[in-house]
C-alpha cells in the first residue's frame, strides 16, 4: 500500500469518526467506509462486498437510551484495512475480515467511553464560556469535541496501517484451516442474523411483496447488484407514486392511515 493510499485511508477513518456523531454524509456506515477504503487502495469490488456484508449487521445496531451500540465506524475501517493488508480478496478472505469486525466493534465502545468522558470537561468549559457570552469559545469547544471523535477512529487506523503487511499476512496465513473457515462461516451467519433483525423491524403487509420480488430477481436471474438496485429504486418510486394518488383507498375520503404518528407527520 502506497503512502498516498495510507494517508487517504486515515482521512476516511477521521471522517468516519466524525460521522458517528454528525450523521450527515454517513461516512461511518460500513457500506460507505469500506467502499471508500477499497477505492483508495485499488480494491473497490472487495471493499463493496465487505461493506455490504457489514452493513447487514450494522443495520440492526442502534443507540437505545444509555445503551451504546457497537462502533460501526471502527469495525468498518479496521476490517477493511485488515482485508487489504491480508491480500486475500476471495470469499474466504472477506469472510474472515467480516468476522474480525465484530470484536473490533465491541472494542470500539472502550474508545467511545474515553472520548465521552473527556466530553464532561469540555461541556463544563462550554457552559462557563456561555455564561460569559463568549460564543467563540463555545464554538471551539464543539470543534474540539468533533476532533476527538475523528481521531478516535483515525489513530487506530494509523496504527493498523503501521503494522507491516507481511506481519498481517503471516498471522492470517498461520490460522489453521478450521479456524479461518469457521470465521468465514461465522461471519456469514452474523450477516444473516443482522438481515433477519432488519426484516423483523420492517416486515409489514406493504413491504413483504417487495422482499419477495427482490428475492426472486436475485435468485433466478443473472442481474448484477447495480441492476437490482436500479429495479428496487424504480419499484420504490412507483409505490410512492401510487400511494400518493390512490393508496388511501378512497380518493381522499379516508380519515386516517391507521398510523397516528404518520398522520400527524403528514398533517405537519
């Protein structure tokens, strides 16, 4: 891996850390982070496959109350770096990288805890600056907090990049076949469980037909993922258009959709 590629990977890792809080450009999502790392390292196809596999897992992760979800940003960046340095872009190599992402995501919670502990001092400083009317100091505090989120991912990425490629390959090659094969199978099972969790959350009478159509198209045709994605987007637009024109079943005479929150949002 060239020096320029390493620098670009660290930059991507930094923005992935930022997006873990900002949620604006979704750099922290596995599909985006792994794809970008694959692009800058010259392994775009493998990056997309790895990102798609990890995305199926991360879709089931969410912060609920004080419970913080595993760190998708660190898992994505670290798994992509391990895959690139390992040099195995086959199904088995991608499966091993997917399996290693899970403990890395859990380990990322420790870094999140350290950063959020540092936030306590920053928040007190921002409060003191706000009492004095020093808006510039408050803004600097926010920027420092964002910087900490960025380096939370960038530093581990840089440390992984500093490890010689030969060392990473030696460790991966030293794995017995039963371990590497088991990690590949386990990675696939984790993806399946994540996808099942997403389906469980989304499954409604309106959505199930689209799952059936997508499954049939993927199973019986030679269409690429890009073609399937284009079909999915087209069908979604058709569905939205039909819903707006006649989906209420009464040409505007219905008093509600049966979803009180949805009706409130529509009225708003």
